[in-house]
């Protein structure tokens, strides 16, 4: 916390604002919670988060005390306050009222905090005087508490009124408030200020009400119109904008928001102590009285409130102080105060108190408290006059002062005042017992000062004498206010009359209006004079700029010392300058576009321009670029421009450059195109005109770009041109643009229809010929590659067949094909073929060249089908023998014919023995056979014939038999095959069956042998048999095992003996693979000795001891053992167990 300094007069009170922003290193919120150490010359206490210090009546010099601050986490720190105390003056000085000014929008209710900047030299409390508001115009201003509430008028303007303030002794002063009303006034957000709830306000309560709007304000509205909201869970908002906070154990910092009528907001905090944070506090209304010089016992338990269940006590004696007397600490709960014998008035005792067990108790809450004490005189005392009452009275007026504020009586007796009239045109009287009223005649010169004798008595003592100072002044009313005026549009050389008094404020509206006494030009060039209640101002003819006129105003007193000055600011406007030379931006048909730079407007906005030509054309223009239409084509024009503003027309500009309107030609029609070899002939028609200049030349544009890159031919005369250097096969379009004498050519016309340059196609390459046939008809398939078409699609081909040097046939083929099938008679002499192409160029320029002739190819037909085809199995695995008659040749020699067969896997060459191998025995085949002609490397198959169905077969194999022995079982399996022939099966031995395959398991005893024989008999040929045998496993040796069984202690009423150890349990017997279905007896041994009587035939469950059908047994026995670490075993009549160590 920061060290704070303050100043106060003896017996007066000062409020100390404690700076809290930025003092916490963690950024926590901080509040003032109390006084840490008491003052010695006054009484400090925390009020609304600030410190209110009251100096003792006789105190002077420096007083020091400390205060405590608390952050949101409960951490505390102390700060120091130093207060300088001085004696008040003998004479009361009036307060000082400082003028205020606000800016608001029309129709707003506004609360003005006029006292904020007003002061009092003596430190007296200053307040507004109800009914002290004068000259309020249409503001409806009134005093409401410590604010002035008014309503701004609906019209913009400056409105001034006066208000009065007075100190505690009745001395007054007057200030002015100027209200600037503007529809464009900036909207100001409200001001929300933090609130602190004192600890004493929550004692014995569960909730507290906080009037947060009491210290908030709206700079352009009224605090009473603000809307209060809060999102805190423990808080609700009343209709009057008060917060109702539910108290909690811990301290709370409540955030609330105020919103004005414009939707602007501000936020502030309410700091509420917690129920467990209640430091000791004084009982509300604690005020003690004592006679001067007598002692006053103060019992803390009667005057200090603490948390329920605790009691107050002093911390240390050195923290107990007293003013205007002495103190004595008689116990931890009692202080005796004795005031000075010669003192009467207000005194106090300050002390630090805790609700803990002592000053070192960490759980104790401490506070520094101050109890106010009124010290009464031991006997009735005479009243006293304090200070000198003063009155300022204007000649012909009156003034009053309340003398009671300057007198005190220790006994509180009723006082009576008297005053002696001073004479000399001055008169005084006492009204209401305490009010001194003074009057001055008009003849009393201002500046006269007299002392008026006064007395005061309490009826018990002789009157006490004093004086009041009376000063005659010119007037106590404020000066007039001359508000400045502005004329934004004065014209050079022209008189303007300004009603300057219309917005000035008159302190004597009920006596006489204000009077204009003088007017002079302060800055600028021109003249000014007073005309009734107006000022006439005339700028010089050649003056442009700001001219200021100063005028003087006199009020009803006619006192030159009360005259005030005001000013008129005239913005003087002149005609615009001449524009610079205009520019010709564009020339069109009957139109010119003209532009120019704006000239100096000499203070008044340019409202327009006028353009004129040398031959009488004129047009008004609104901007610095203007389209001049309605002109005559082929006529030369020059133009000038002058500007116009509110003052008048300016001079003309220099003339522009020459402009001649003309209209460009219309877009030409599309030209016609005729193709050539790498060229086009372009032909067009030029349009004739009567309303514009004739076409001089044309420009051509081709698309796409030719190989040379140039896409245009320009400035062409005539109506036709040959465009060479084009690429055959590319479709070109051409368009035309016409030129006349206008600056711009016409727009491009439409493109022509596309045309493609072309030449005769090239000769095809050497074709190929391939023999084909349909039945017994011989054909040739001729194929070739398409040649270069030289720019035009090939429409047809001509194919000629040549045999023995002569053309035997000619065939026409469509241009989209590159092959043809041509029928020719079979012949031993070969055929060759040649081809040539045709396109649109051959139609125009003649036939193209033939291709080279193809290689000769021989023509023949397919052979016929074989006859009498049969198939027979040979008895060899996978083999069938074929038999058939030869096929007819159809013009092919017998040595040129071979045969193929298809047995389901595709065509294969057939050998001369006509035998087919690699087949599957037992599978039925229908084999096909065909003849194949082979001539000059070409092969031509004939139709296929199909043989009868036949299945190959081979020798029958021996059966497959397997056997294997296991645990009292034997597994077996067999399989057989006929190898393509039907057969039967017989199985004998351990298994009887006629199935062709089988498997299974034989259940037998240990060490048993079995045999199986399998025999296959084909429908033809000898039978074959296979026999196999196997033996089952031998029987395993029996296993006897002893283990620890169920826990069992003896005696149990059934078995003899004693066993009480925790390990006592039955012996458990397990037999595996013993004799089957066999009864036996049991004897148990432990630690080398027999357990029990032995030779048992029943187990622990009283079941007979007997193995099952597999020779197995398990169960607890009638033997109990309980010696860990010893050996146990079981002996049976069919075998003995292992030995185990007991546990």
C-alpha cells in the first residue's frame, strides 16, 4: 500500500481516497478493511471503502496512523496516512464554484455532478442550494440531492444556466452550467464505481442490500435510468437497481454491469465480507458521554460485537490511544478514559481488539476501533463565537447569513443573537432568531466594508460580543455569458447580420435584456458594426478565408466591469478560379468526352461547370469529366470551361485542343473463302455511308494463326485478296474490320464460315494381300495404310487386281476404310493389288498416284470333310485308334492336305498311325477330325467330322490296404481302382465289405492281432488281392499314489486316535491301470509306524475299496496324520504307493 498525505482544519473532517489499483503483485482485487494503528490527534474510520478522518477540536500539526488492505486470497498489508492539521481562519471564506460544460443529444434527462469541481478554501462541506437555479431556458433544471437534473431541449444549440452553492456557514457562490445540445453528440458510456460493504452491515444477517447506483453516473444521462444486471449466483437485482447479496462463509467480490439507454455498459465490483471474516466492530449507535475531568469506564463486551461464541479483548496496551484526555487499561476488556478538565466537545478512544484468546491467537480476528465520546462541561458555560460571519451585498440588494453556524454552546442551550445597524445606507436585522439580513441602498458605493457588531447569549451568561463583516459589491449575480457564433457561408463583399444575443446568457432576465455596445474586426479584412441586437459584418470584396469579429455585451447593471466579450467566426467564400486547359479524352460520333482539373473553389464547394465551344455550343456539367453530345460530325471544335459555386461564376479556362467528332464504320459482314493448295482466296464487300466518312481500307484477321505467325493483313484496298502460306488441313476463319476517317476503326465483323486449304493426297504404301475363303469360294483381303491426305479427308480408294500382268477387277472402297475383301477365281497363278486415294483436291486438280503392287498371292478353297470316321480303345493306358477315309481337295493337291484331331483340348496334328494318346482311362471321348490345306505357307482347315464315343482303359492295379495298432484298438483303411474298366470288391478277415474303399477302428484288448484281405475282380481279366495285419499295444504297469486329503482332526467320535495339529488330514489314495473290477484292502504308515488298526476294506466315505472296469480308483482313507516333515505311504493288497513328506 502507498503512503497517503491529507490536510484538514482543526475540528473538521476530510475523506481520504486510498489508491488500490496496481498495489497487488498478483493482480488480485484489494479493499480497505480497517484501521491498523490509531491516530493521536483525530479519529479515522473506514466509510464506503475510503478513510474518513476527523481532527480533534484543538489539534494542530502532523498526525499519523496506518490502515489495512485485504486481497481476494485473504492476504493483508498495512499502509500509512499522514495528515497535516492547521487552525481555521478567523473569517469564513465563501466557496468557489467552477463552471461546468456538458455535451448531450436532444431530449435526454441528464444528471450533472456540478459539485465535483467546486471547492471551499476553509475545507467546509459544500452543497447545492435548492431553488438556487436561474435562467434555465427550456432545460427544466432542478436540484436533486447532490446533482442537478435537467432535460435537454429538442433543438441543437448551447444553453447556459446558473446554480448556487453554500458552505456550512451559509457563504454562497454561483457557477454556470453550459449544455451543448447536438444530435451528433458522441454517446458516452456510464461510469460504474466499486462498492464496499462494511462488516457491521452484515452482523446478524443472511443477506445484504447494496444500492450500487448511489455512486454511479451516466455522463450523458441519469444514473437513475441505468439498468443493473449481475451473473453472480448469490445475487439478485431489485426493480430499483439494488443488489441483494446472499452472505457466504468466504469473502465475495461480485461483478455487476450497468447499461444506459444507448446500450453502452460499464462494470464494477461489490466487495462483501464473509461470515467467517467478521472482524470485531462497534455496536451500531455507540456514543458515550462524560463530564470534563471525570473518568469513564469503557467495557468492551458492551460496545464491541464479535462472531457468536467469541468475546472481545484488547491485544496490547500500547495500541490504546485517546484524544483530548488520557486513558488507563484496567483489564483486557476495560479502558478508563479521563478527558482534560478544560476540554469540552468531541473526543475519542482508539484501541486494537481481537476475538481470539490473545494477540498471538492465529484464529483471532483483529480490528482497530474508535469510540466517539462527547465531553460535557461540569457546569454551564457561556457560548462561543467561532470565526467571523461575512456578507457580500450588492447596492440596492440584500443578503443573509445564518449566525448559528458561527456559534457553539457546550451545554446545548438555545442561543439568541442581536446586531447593531452600522448606518450609512446600510441596515441589518435578525430574522428567525439566528439569521442576519443586510440591505444596501443604491447610493452606497461598491467596495464599502463595515464591521457589524453582533452578540450571542444562552440566557445564563452575559452576551458574548463579536462582529460580522459586510462588503458592498457591484452585484452578486454571475456575469453574462457571450457564447461564440459561427457563419460558415459568408460571401466576399456582402453584409451578414448575426443575432449574437440569441445564444448568450443573461444573469438579469427579469430586469432587462443584454445590450450590444461594440463590435470590431479582430482578424481578417472587412468591417463590423452594431445594429440593434445584431452585429453587421461585411468582408472585403477580395477577401477569402476566416474573419473574426469581437463584440462586447452589457447587462442590466450597466457596470463596465461586468461587460463580457463574444466572437463571431465568419468563413468568407469567393468565386472559383478558372480551371486549367481542358483535355479531349475521347471522340465519338457527334460526341466528345472532355475532362479538366478542378480549380480552387475559394471556400465554397463548386456546384457545377459550364462548357462552351467557339461556335456557340454550351452544356452544363456536374463533374470534371463531361460527355458533350449533340455535336456535328466532321466539324472541328475547341472548348472552354468555367466553374460555379454559391458565390457565382468564375472565369473561363483556356481553350482545349481541336476535336472533330466522327463515327466509325459498322462491323463489316463476314467474307467468303475459297480453298487452294496452302492458300485461301478471301472476298468481302465494303458498305457505303452517307452519315460518316467512307471506308478507306480494311483489316483482315485470320484464326487460327498461320505457320508464319502473322494473323492480320492491314490497310487493304479493294475487295479480294489471296492469303498464302497457310497449312493444308487446318480450318481457317477470317473476319473484316473497316477503317474510315474516324480515330477508331469499326468493330470486327463476324467470322466467315471455316474453309480448309488442301492438295491431292499422296500415294499409299505397298498394300498386303491375304487369301480368305467362304466355303468353296476363294477371296483375297487387301490391306493398306492411309496416305497423307494433304489437307482434305480421303473420300474413296480405287483397288485394282492384277493377274499375269493384266487388271482383272477394279473395286471402289469408302475413304474411311483401309482394307477390302475381293472375290477371285481359284487359280495356280498368284494375284497382286494396287491402290490410289481420292479427296476434294483430286476433284479439282485430277487423280493422285497409285501405290506399288502387292506381292502375288495364290487363291484356293477349303478341303472337304473326312468319311467313315470311327474310334476304338487299344487296351493301352490312355490310347484310342482312329479310322477314316481321305477328304476331297477342292483344288488342292493331296500332298498339300494334312489332318488334325480334337479330343477336348484343342486341335492337334494327327500322326500317320492315326492313334491318339494321353487320354484318361475310363473317360468317354467323342473325337473330332478335320482336313487342313497348306499352300504357300497359308493353312486352311476344312469342316470337322465326329467319331463314335469311346473310353480308353489299361491293366487293373492291386488294392491299397493299411493297418496300425493302438491302445486296445486297431485302425484300418483300403482303396481300389478299375483303371478305366468296371470291377467288383470283396473284403474278408476282421472286416467284411464290398465297398470300393473304407476305413475304421477295431476295439480290441491289449496285445491283440487282426488281418484284412481286399480283392478286386474286373469284368474282363484276372483278379488281384492284398492282405495286411496289425497288433494292439501291450497293457501298461499300474501306478499307486499317496497325497494329502481333506483336513480331519481326531478324536471325531468315529475313528480312534488323537490328531489336533493344523496339518491333520486324511491320506488320499490314487490307483491308475490296476486290475479291473478288483476289491482290495488298505494299511497306512506315517513316520515309519502303522496308522490305526490297518487292513481297511472301506474308505473315509465308507465306500468299499474296489477298482473300476479300467483298473482305476481314487479316495480318502480312514487314516489321519498331522506331523509335518515326516514320511507317509499306503500299502494295498494289490500294490504299494510312493512315499511323500507330510506338510
